[in-house]
C-alpha cells in the first residue's frame, strides 16, 4: 500500500457508493465489508478498475470503426433503396438545408464518442504512469466524460425525427443497418467504461508522489 496522504483509504476508511456514509474498514482494502447503514458492499477502490476500463475502451474503439463505415439505416422509397452511414446522413442533412439536425447528429454520433474515447485513454495512461500532472483538471475531465455520456442518446431522437419526417413526406420503409448495432455498442461500452473508471485513482497516485 502506498502511504498516500489525504485519502479516506489511507486512513482505512471508505465511503458507501449508495448512501455516502464514511465507514472504517477493519483492514485497509478489505473485501466483503458491508455498509452499516444501508448494507451495500464497501470498496476502498473499484475492483480492477483500470483493467475493466481498458477492456471497455478497446471494445468501444473497435466498434467505432464499423459504426461509422457501415450503413446505419436503409430507406426504401418508391422501390429505390438507399443506405446511409452516419457521415452520409450528416452530408444529406447539410445539403438539404437541415443544418441543425446535421450538427446534432455529427456532435452526438461522431464527435462525442471520439472525445470520450480520447479522454478515457488520457486518464488511463496518466494513472498508469502515476502522473501527478494537474489532478484537478483530470478529475474535471472525468466528470465531463461521465456527463456527456447521456448526450450520446440525443441522436436516437434525431433518428426518430428523421423517421417521422420521411414517413410524413412519402411512403417509405426504414430498416436499421448493421452500423446501428455497432453504434449502440459504442454508446453502451463507453458509458460502462466511464462508470468502471475510479477517479480516486488520480488522487492516489498524485498524492503518493507529492512530498
Ligand atoms: Zn451505505
């Protein structure tokens, strides 16, 4: 154990994930201890946080490629079939003057997932290198990454609006393409990755280094 100062774990304490109560652990880093107030299991730190976060980030990065290359939807209108990837959808909206929709889809489907992957990789590498570089900013980066995960769902609404527009406009059928499945996998795995990363690790390592 590192002799980190200023963390609850260094004082053999852990706070409950569910109710927030700070309890004393019988042994530092003990497992199977339950919160005396609500009965939830107490963890000094999330178990195997770095390994799980890396696995989910790599899975998300692998799914990000087909999510952008494969068609997310196929529209059949008057016997004509057209497949669209996320990017060709964005281009379609732009060329048809629907730039707010283009901006929403681009931000939610292309920019935000990429930003999440880059910031998670940055956090993982900095923690693994026991970096003491700007812990406050890195904690803030983690908080932003966790918060924008909810915005990934925005383009589900965008697609719903699109479907409604097409349905109103003419007789058409819309099928989800394989890209949509990979896109869903990217959203879910980046959300789980942000969830499994333990931001307290940022402080453990930087406190251990500082005099
Ligand atoms: Zn509790």
